[in-house]
């Protein structure tokens, strides 16, 4: 057997809530914690796959995450979109094609082929497609009979199609241990922050913005100097501007903010959005809930004031004003969420922006302006003025106390300026999660998801179900870290086509444990 490498080659895959495509990244993970992206790729979804996945997501939510009922219901409508199995296989094959294209692109890079055997990629970290999410913060209970999360995507099928071992179903373990099942980014962000810290970037916030926004703060406790990690979802980001563009202009997004830049922020619409647009199934405003918390795009309501169906200030707002306000709302609630960082945590001076949402200059510039307290150009609702001023005072206090002149102002820039490709961030999370699963390292923690104990996440599948198909390095790492039995994996009890913690998971687990 070959000598074990001191690194794993891991491919991360993410198909997000926008359902517009797959992002994939090939990353080297050193055993001592080093992380280096080798190649990235994105593959746009076929239009019919996107439409069918949206239909499936609607059915699963209507069935409250009960996958047996959802599949039956979906299949009864098969004349419209084909069966669940047809759609599921199409989705996994689409992901497999994105991975194969990534590998082929990497093989065209002579520098990479000289250094790596790209026929010996060790792992794929596969998130799957989220279709429903009902965590404790929304259910208002940790009762395992009530909470659930549902991602479709069979890791075994993906392993068979690619010939690479797969780790998948990362959210179930956290939910089964009493957590939110989200956010999953903080541990990965902490790994990145360790490298950024060596370059002087600390404390730092890693700020992701896609359909939904989320951030991770890597800082320290003001009283104990102990390093702390805090992360949470902020709510919708691209969601509303994208939907307006898609429904009224048949465009995917407000490219370069061209429509928003021609509009003005309407404070009354902003107020209505804040109070009514992100309400969960129990009628509670997600934006006001304390962490730990995770959001679900199913709660993002395209309210009639935003679509122009209802009057605001006695008139129908122009499309440009509505888009501008939606883009401002994304930045506004992002900054509002920062005030939920515990007061004993030092506020960051560095903000690394990643994800497609920040490509929109309107949202990005409003975010910067709000962080800097420029409220004349970035209006704050009267009822939130105290909150924003208090947040600004905390940020200013952090800057004032710094002995480093360069840190006496906020540094807000794309993550590339801090050494990491922001477009690969979400996919890389799951490449990292897969490596952590092999090493037996927890990927969720009480401070980020509310889980009872730090939790190892994900189940492992080998091509054709045979460990002999795994790379020698992967097998040696598995033997070294003795991590195989750290996760509840019951292939004969749970359906491999979706996450173990879909609705009804506790009954299946209880039945298994009593057999």
C-alpha cells in the first residue's frame, strides 16, 4: 500500500436554495489544518430540472417533510413532471456531471497534474438539495417527533456515478442531537480564520450572501480572552430582488444593480418588509428571534406591497424603487442581525464578503454604509435607531481600543482580499465537512446550532458499496482516526434518497434501536 499522504483531496458540492445550478470546488486539506483551493467550477441547472425541483419542494413542504407522503403525492401528479425517482436521479446525475467537468478542467492544468494524481481524489462532500427545514427554533420544541430537515440526494448513487467516496447528509446528526441543523458554515469559517489570523486579520466576520444570508464571527471573549465562534442566519438576501427581476423582467437577477441604482429606498416599504416578509409557520418574525436560529426560504413572502399590488404611501411604487428597497432590506437585516452577537464578544474589524449576493453593488454599499454608521444615506427605521447606534458604538469601541492603527477602522472587502475564493465558499464548506467526518472532528457546536454536544456529521458511502474502491489514503486516514462508528448510520432503516432526519425520523430510529 502506498505511503499515506498528509493531505486529502476533497470536492465540495452545493446546490443552493435558488436552484439555479451546482457549485463545485476541488480543495486540498492538509492534516495540520492547511486549506488550498485547486480548482472551481459552476454548472447551470437545466431549466426543466429547476422547475421540477421547485415543484417537489412545494409538495414536500405541503406534506410537512413527510417524505413517504410527499413521494406518493408527487408521483400522483407524474404526468406534469415525471416521478420522484426520475427527478431524484436526474438531480444526482446533474451533480455528478458537474463533478466530472470540474475534474476534467483540473486535468487541463499542467501545474496541477504534475503535483497531484487527479484520478485519486479521495472524497466528495455532498450537501444535497434542501427541500424543507423545521428546526427547534421554529417548532418551539426539541421534541424529535416534531422537528425535521429534508435534503434529497443519494450519496451512494453519487459515489457510484463518480467512482469517488462520498460523505453526505450533514444536517441530520445535528438535528438528532437537539440542534438547529444550521448554520453549518461556522466550523469551516473557523478553519479559514486560523489562516487569516496568521496574516493579522482578527477578529474577523466571514459574511456569506446568497438566497439567504449568514455570517460567522471569529473573535474572543472580552473577559477571558478565549477565542469564540458565533454564527447565524440573517434571513433573505438575494431572494426578493431576484424574484422581482424574474417575475417582472424575466431576468435572473438585477445584474450590477442596474435597476436598483435608478431607484430610491422607501422607508414605509422597508418597515412593512421588516415586519411581515419573514414570518415563520407559527406567525413569528424570524428577524426578531435570538440565536441560535436558522431560516427557511419557504417563509420568505413576496408581499403585495413589494410586487406593486398594494399601495405604499398612497401609490404603487415604481419597479426601480421596489427593487432598490428590496436590495437595501437585504443589507439592513444583515446588519440588524449583527446586534445579536453577545456583548462579551469583541466586535470584528475585518469583514470578508463571500457569495453572489455581494456582487450587487447596491446591497454591498448599503451594508458598508450601515456598518460605518452613515445613516443619512442609509435610513434606519425610528424604532431601530437605538439598536443601530448601539451596534455602531460597539464597533467604534473595538476600533478605538486597538493598538494597531490599521485596525482603527472596519476593513470590508471580498474574501479574495483575505486569501480565499468567495465564490467557492459554500461548496468548500462541504468539502471540509467531509474531511472532518473522516477525522472524526465535530462540525457543529452548541454555540452555533444549539446542539446539545459538539457533533460529528455525515455518513460515508464508497463506490459500489465497496471499501476497496476508496483511495488508499482515505482508508489509511479512516484507520488512523477510527471514526467510522461516530455517526448514526442505519442504511437498512433510513431511505438513502433523502436525509435521515426528515419527518418521522425518531420513530424509525426508535424502531431500529428496539430490534
